């Protein structure tokens, strides 16, 4: 390998070697190192040597000195004879490489004239581990700092969020948040509109002119309200990216703490409900038109014959005289079966009205029962995943044993060790993935328990249920909430399948 990009004339190197029981071997190592340094017009300014036999000992003086000298910039590169000589314990290998890499100090192997690089997968695994450790530390620290802040009743977040003012009665007093009534009315309106499935821009357009502390509303200002758990009485830090404009970090990076200093205006469950709406929209599971389409049955209609989905299509055309031809239809994507949309809507509404006879209690029970079933299914999934997790954990333990054994062998087989290390990394990845999925499922359960099963929120969803006349959008929201699917046979007859099991179900 051409090292001229790494080694430039005049650079200072340190030779790190391990004493071998054979004096001659040591000489070979040293000569090889000096020759290479000379080839690139570099000088070796120091030699750090460790006892070869005791390399397994934790307190190897040379190894520690090497790292200490690196930090005090006593050399520009490290030269070793062969990486098998630098350390016998994989963690040491990686630690040296990691530290030198971070300090920008190349390690050169004189035997092969190669860079002893960090390309190995195991290196990356450890680096990720270190990064994660750092992150956890930050998290831990901020959590601690915040608890102190909250305990001391102090607010360091700058201006209070829209709807609140922060007041200190006197110097040294623990301040508190008070509701700014006029602003808070607007906040409530924002949440109300959002729960009714309106988007940020729509909401911004429907707020009074210049009512955001004298400024115009925009979608960012609406987003700031919807995505801030402050309104449910929680302080959240590390919520936003400092550098990206109004962009939020992953929820698992936030530190959220309930604060007795904030009078909440909605329950945390309600806020979680809005957050879930936001996430769903973000992931584009719901298109902006999902609730707004004039085709009431979009994404619900299925063809009984071929099981295809029907999509709405406006086939109306206007003649020059203004006369309208054609109609709005649903067409089966698979078999082209056509259904008159206006007629289908009328039928669906008629069927819907028959459900209005069911009383609220029964309806809510049905809905909660459905949620409970969903929870049971997810709990089953988690159990299955835990079985897999256990199996992978056992494999990992075996792998660790093998690695340990391989290192204890008198003739160290590097290939063997490497294979085990790679296997170990794969297993760890696998295990972490399973853990992440389990975590996700658990929070899904939490969401179902606290939000979807929540009686008050269900009543909110159903608040239009018993009305006599509906706006198109209200009806659409109710339909999506109540119906799992609506099938149509080749005669055009509709059959509605409810998402919930109601007694007297038809
Ligand atoms: Zn069909």
C-alpha cells in the first residue's frame, strides 16, 4: 500500500512493540519499523514496549503510556510491527484504534506496510456503542438537570409557550405558569380543529387575523402548539433539532417530565391522540385528501365478486349549453364493475342511520372490546418475539464462550476469532432489532390502552354520531371510524362490516 498520503516527511512516530521471549524477534520488529519510517523520511521519536507474555494483564504500562502520549500529542503516528502484536484482547485492539482514530493518529503496520485501519465491522460496533453511551450520558444528564429545574420550579426555556405567561412574584421566588385566557381560547381552537382532522395550514388560515401575539398564524406556529406536550402539563426538552428549521427529533430522544407548575388545558391522552394523528400524517399513511374527498366511501368499498377495491371517479362532463352528462361512479380496479356514487352514498347513509338506534354505552363497549382484542393480538406478538429474543440471546452467550476459548488457545487462530466476532456483531444487531420491535409494540399497546380505549376520547369521536344531518367531512370521519369495509355485490347491493362487535349486529 502506498502510505505517502498518510506519512509525510518530518512526521514524528512512536514505535509500539511487545517484548517477545525471543530477543531476535524483537529486533526484527524494531528494524522493520525504523526502515519504514526512513522510507517516508519520518523519525521515530520514542519506543514504547510492553511485556509480551503478560499482554493479558489489565495494567499494561506501555499500552497506557501510548494512549496518554497520544492525548498529549507527543507523536503524529504509531508504528507497529503487526497488529497481532499490539494487543491480545479485542477490546484493547478496538480501544487503541478508536482513540487513535479520534485523535487523527494513523497506526501503521510495518510488516505489511498497511494502515491498521478501522474498517472492521467490530470497530464500528464498538464505535456505535461508544456513541450510544455518550448519548445515554447526555440524556441522563439532561434528565437530572431538568428534574432539578422542575423541582426548583425554575423555567429556563425562554418565552412561555403561546397561551401561557411565566410569572415571578419576586426575586428568588419560584415562578409559575399562568394561563393567558385570550391566547388559550385560540390554543383550544387549534387542538379542536386538529382533532377534527384539519391540517396545519387549514387551521392557520382559520385563525383570527394577527392573533398570534400580534403576528399572522402560519403552519409552523400551529405545529408548535400541536406537537408540544406543554399544553398537557409536560415539559419536554431535546424536542427540536437546534439546526434544522422547526423540525422535531425522534420521540425517543425527548426528555419529558410532568410539571406541577403548568396548568394543563388538555389531558395527556388527548395530546397523545393528536401526536398520533400527526405521526400518521407524517408517515403519509393518510393522504391530505383522505378526509376531504367527495367520495364518501373511498378506501372502504370492496367488490364482493373479485375482492378488488373500488375507487371514485368523476365522469361528469358539461356540454357547451351547461348541461351535465355522466355521473360520479366507483369503479372496481380489478373487474371494472361500476357503481353509481350518489346512489351508493344514499344507501350507505341509510345503513348508517340504522346504527344510530344503538345506544352510546353499547357502542362504546363495542369499541373498547375491539381495542382490547387488538391489544391481545399484540401481546401475543410480543410473546412470540420474546421467544426469538431468548434464543438469540443464548446463541450470543455461546458465541462469547467461543471467543473467550479462542483467545485462551496457545496458538491464536485469528480467522476463527474474526468469524466469531462478526457472528457476535450480527447476533447483537439481531437482538437489538428485536428489542426495538418489542419496544414499538409495547408503546402501541400503551397508546391503545390510554388513548383508543379512553372513554372521553371515544365520545369525542362519536360526538356527531346521533346528529340528523352531517357535513360531508363529519360523515367521512365517522364512516372511517365505524366501518371496516363495505362490500358491494354485482347487483349493486351494499353490505357494511363494522369495526366493532355490536350486539344486534347485522
Ligand atoms: Zn371487482
